């Protein structure tokens, strides 16, 4: 394997893996959000801990 | 920090959208610097460009595992005293560990490719490589433990203990190149030691480390929010079950 | 309110429990596999990792003890000593002012051509009269695997050229001279 091929494979694989993971995380958030019927404003992040689903 | 505006952008907020945009721009510049602007190495040639992925990846894996360990300690302390069981810390530990495993995996793959062209082999069981693969495997075990069905607080405590056990390996990985004879070179970036890297390469490496940190932060925030959504879904399912039983009781009476 | 499990619900409830059980077994199996993998990695690692290689000075000192055993030898390649003929590369490596003659019977990695590159060789001592820059020797190292041990020093290829000079301080205090490489 030449040095250029190794670099191209390494950088390419890294981009694909990180982008796939990012898309999976965002997609999973959307899927679960839809299941929950979230459409209104709701606190979810660190520091807030609302346990009431938005549209239950 | 984390309002969810609508179902279309479920885990995104203004803050994370700005962070995400900064991350994308930073990655583009990192690619330009790492693959085009920075020079070839005198000995390694183009293979040196693996440095800009490999070193930042392990740095962010270490940082994520530190965050996991710290959050696990806080969870263990607060899970008994807080009404919510301190689950915020458990979520943070879980999301950081997952991102840490991702980057530890990238470290291993980029390291193997780099090793093939410089050492002449993909893999050797030397101290640095062995302890790194062990780190990867133990944190995979941690993630598996988090998926075992159990009461959330009990599961959180078990995971927190596992996180602290796994963390013991982090300093061992880092110092393995100093403690034992390894094929792997010594640390490229160390606090208090003059870097042995030419200017442009050094600054590209520092910039890449910063970029990977921004990307990992974005991933951790989103993963945290997805874990929270998963919890909400479970709570919703439980509420629905209780409501249906109540209705049945009403009908029965 | 009755919160006891509803057996009369029959199939869906039964199915859910079964799925739950299966999932638990799957996760337990994966965890067991990961623990086994960790144990394997540790065993492999401990066997090889702590004394990954011997430096030339140590390997020469332990020659009797090592006999014809296989081990890894580390040192820097003396640039002026490299010869290649019909798939066999001969050269000398040096560490701690001790020199060993090497007969390598496989293709060396690409970076081997860099002057004074540190290498790790796999093989063993073999009897045979040889001459090195440090004088006569009764053994050479027969090697069939070479790994290049690159350092954490990086320099731009744009503004420097590969130096034929040995690394700073490397040959200080050595009681012999190392001839310069033919350029």
C-alpha cells in the first residue's frame, strides 16, 4: 500500500464513519421524537430534566 | 442550552446548529490544511498526514473517557440523594463513552494504516497497541452493559462502576510508550515538552485537535438528547400502560 | 388498581417477554464475548508487549543466554553498510556503541532506505565470521522480518534534505569511527 493510498483510505473511512454516526444520532432523535409526538417546545438538554412528554 | 424547537429538528437547537456549522467549516479547513497545505515529511512523505487524524482521535477518546469517568462518579454520589437519581450524569457518561469508542476505533484504524506504510505492518502486539485495543474493547463492554435491561438507576450504577474500572487503562495507554519498549513512537504532543514537529505540521496538528474536539462536542450533545428522548419514550410507554390498566379497572367497576 | 401481569392477554404479552429474554441473552452473549476478547488481548499483550525488543548492546551481551532463540533486535542502520543482492540485504545496526551484522532475507519496508533509521528485526543469532565497523565478530543476526521504528520527529520535506549524518550524540563516546555513506 502506498502512502497516498493509506492516507486516502484513512481520511475517507474517518469521514464516512463520523458522518454515518452523526446521521444515525440525528435520525434516531427524529424517529423517537415522532413516536412521542413532540412538536412543541420542550426542555431536553443537560441542566433541564423535564420528564413530561410534550404531547402526552 | 437545549430547547427542542420542533419535530423536524428534534435534537437540534440554535446552539447546536451554530456548533454544527462551525464544525463543518472547521473540518473543511482541516482537510485543506492536512491534505494540501501542510508539507510532506522528510522521512515519511505523505504518510505523515495520518498524524492529523490519529493523534486528535485518541486525544478526544481520552477526553471523552475522562468525561465518562467524572460523570460516573457524580452519578454514584448523587443517585441516592436526588429525586431524579442524578440521571443527567448517567446520560452524559453514556453519550461521552459512545463518542469515545467511536474515536478510539478511528485511532486504531488510522494507526493500522499508518503502521502499514511506516513500520511495514498493520499490527504488532506491543504495549501501546495492545493497551489501546484493550481500551476499545472494555468501553465496548461498558456500552453493552448500558443496554442490559434493568431498572435505570441500578443499570446506571453498574455502568458507572464499569466506567471507573475501564478508566484505569487510560493513563496506562498514554504512558505505555514511556513505561515499556514499544514499536510505537513516543507522544507527539506532550505538556511541558518541546514538540519535535516543524511549524506548519505542528499548527496543523493543533488545529486538527481543536476541530475534532468541536465535532465530538456536537456529537455528545446530540447523543445526550437522544438518550433523554429514549427515556421519555420508555416513560411514555409506562404511562400509557398504567392508563390502560386504570381504564380497565374503571370499566370493571 | 391491579398492576399484576395480565396472563390472559396471552400471546402479545408472552411474545414481549420472550423478546425481552432473547435480548437479555444476546446482550449477555455479547458481553461474554467482549470479556473473552479482552482476556485474549491481555494474554497476547503481556506475552509480547513488555519486552518488545532488545537493543543491540543487550542482545550481544546476552548472546550465550539467547542461543539460537528467536527474538526482536533494535538498532539504527549504519547507512554505509547496506548491500542488497538476490533478495538478501546485509547491513549493520548499532545501539549503545555496539554493532551487529545483519543478514535480512525478506523485503525491507520502504522507509528502510532512510539513513540511520531505527529498525526492529525478528530472527536469531547465527555463527559466522563477520566484520563490522567496530571490528571482527563471531555471530551475525539472521532476520526474516523487519519493522521500521519511526520516531516522533517530523520535519518538512520542503525545507530540509535527508541528512546522512548520524543523530546528534548518537555516536559520541564510541571507540570506533563509522565511515560516511556513499552519496
